[in-house]
C-alpha cells in the first residue's frame, strides 16, 4: 500500500498543495510547527475574538478564502500541528518532534517541502539590544493579535514590507515615528514598468504611500540604520543617508529617541532541511543558498518537491501557485491524473506565476543590497549571537588567510550554536565573498537535529512507566 504524500509546512504553499491533492482523490499528511495553519502570511490571530481590520480588507479576504477552501478538503488531510521537522534522509524518511515532544519517524514516497524563509540579519552596533526587533517578527505579532510594540517605533530596511507594516502598525494604534528605506527613490522609480505587471499590487503600494503622507508618517528614501544605543534597552537609533552602495554618510547622521526599532532587510530561504537531506543547491545572486528546482517544482530528487519561499522569495500568491504546480507533479507521478491533465493544469498556474515573477524582478532590483552595509559593525559588535563571536574575530580570521565558511567556522565558532548559523552565516558569507572575490565560498551544512530537542524526546516508554 502506497504511503500518503507528506507536506512539510502549512503556509500558503503547503495548504494549496494539499487542496490540489485531495481534490484529485489523493489524501495527504501535512506537518506544521505552529498551532494553526496558514504560515506567517495567513495564520491569523492566535486568540478568539481578535479582529484584524487594521491589516486591510484584501488581506482578510485572501486569508479567509484560503482557509475556507482548505476546510472543504480537511477531512482527507492528516494535519499534524505543533510538529517540527528536525532532520531527514532524502530517500526515505523524516524525523519530527511532535506535539507530545517525542521524536517521530515519518516515512514517505513523495515529499513536498514548503518550509518558507527566515529574516536576513544585518549586524550593526546595538542590534542585540532589547527593543530592536526584526520587521517580519513585529508584523507576525500584530497579525497574531498578540501585542503592539512599546512606545515610538522606527522602521528601517528595504522593500515593500516597510510601508506595509508602517500602515498596519498605525491602524493598530501604534506610534510610528518614521520609515527609512535604504534604496533611493530614483532607483525605485526605474522599476515602475516591471512592477506594473501586477497592477493591483502596484496600486496597493501607492495607496500605502498616500496613507503614510496623510497621517504625517515620514518616509525617507536612501536612508538606513547606523547604530542603536541604550543602557538596558533601546533608547536611541542613529540613521544616515546611504549612497548607492549603502555606505552611510556619518556627517549627516541623525539621532532619534525611540523605544522600538524594526529592522527589515529582506528574507532568506529556509534551506536547513534541504541541505541536510543532501539536495543540490546553488548560490543566488543575492548571496544566499537556494535549492535547485525545475518547472514542476521538483528538487534534484524527483520525488521531493519544493514550493513557496524555500525556493526563492516571491510572496504568498506565488507560494500558492508553486504549491499547486508541485501537486500536479505528485499526482502525475502517483498516476492519480494523466500526464496531459497535469500539464494543462501546470501551464495555467505557470501563466499566473510568470506575471508575479516579472513583478518580483522590479522588487528584487531596487532592494538589492549594497556592500557598504558590511562596514556597519564595529570591532566589538557581536556577529554570532549564539557563540558571541565579534566583528574583530571575523577580521582576524580573514587576515590569517581564511577563504571559506568551513574554515571561518573552525577559527571563530560562528554557526556552532543552537541556530546553526541562521543569524550569522549571511553576514559571514558576504564578508568572505567581498574579501576573496569568489562567488562561492562554501556553506555550512546543518547537522541533526536542526533545532534543540527537549529531554522528553529521549525518554523511552519503559522510563515513563
């Protein structure tokens, strides 16, 4: 008897894939580490009675539509919430820490990984102070209806998430002091034609800018963070104009009294599991590692599919389309539908996806990072928070001739902590590529388990008895 297809990640991509599989008569298993499906984008509030009107009508309608469509097929989906995948073998199985805090072995014949992404860390003096938070994490807080940020909030970074979160925070009653976009306005304006491939999203962007202006929230183009200051918590942030290479002009730096600093310099595909499973990867032009994917969303192993932001940052709508395409491939491989029908469905989804990709070209172009930002940390600035490795430790290793990430890890202990490099490897990789001039400086393959395990995971039934 064939095993059910297994989907890891209950965000837009995973939910859309499950919907497609069940609609064509193929039950599946869906694992997600959260207590609710929907992912960071469409999870919704964690408490009963919380409304999300401040997030906008279009967002609310899209979230409700996805959950309503999933509800129609939920009877044939074995949903395992609070289940965190901590490792696996490409050919045969996964290991997950389940809701009972036990490690569970999960066999599969067909697997879809839609683990999403995590935020890019940009070290600068004071970035570890309480009160400094990543922008996506702050948005997740207000999306979940959990808590609003303390006092005055300053937003720095690049990309469309900055004005979006600023509007959402203001509607939720938070005090937004200002938005500082690292990209210059002229550079952004050059991408207007590409962004018109998604007219509604383009208009949404204009409406956000109008909202900020109407409510007196300043938006500064070509400005970025320099440092954050405070004794026990954040009290002040310094921002300055950035040149085209994102080097700050300290002669024009401005100090702002603020209680919350939200930092958003983009996202990185969450590839720890795909790396550990030995799938093929390549460097993206933006410096991060990305798994290889074909037009059927297949990885280098044909029975393992990838969908959503794990294969590149394209947003919730694109994630759902990629999940539906991956489902067509699985259905075809399992013989649940004909190759002709699978191809017809794939082409329909690809047509919609291509318009989004053309739009994303414009976004990716104006948000392309400048190497000047690498000079922000001072000698005593922490780079690896887990192992307390400082900027001066990285500098010394480079002066001693280190040429790749593995050697840097052995010299400085970066990535040896619990997070296995999620926070520091991006900066270290950027520094190495700048220092050596090489595009490929290697990568640190995550070890098992991907996340720390509680002692309860190692208890046997005999010990419990």
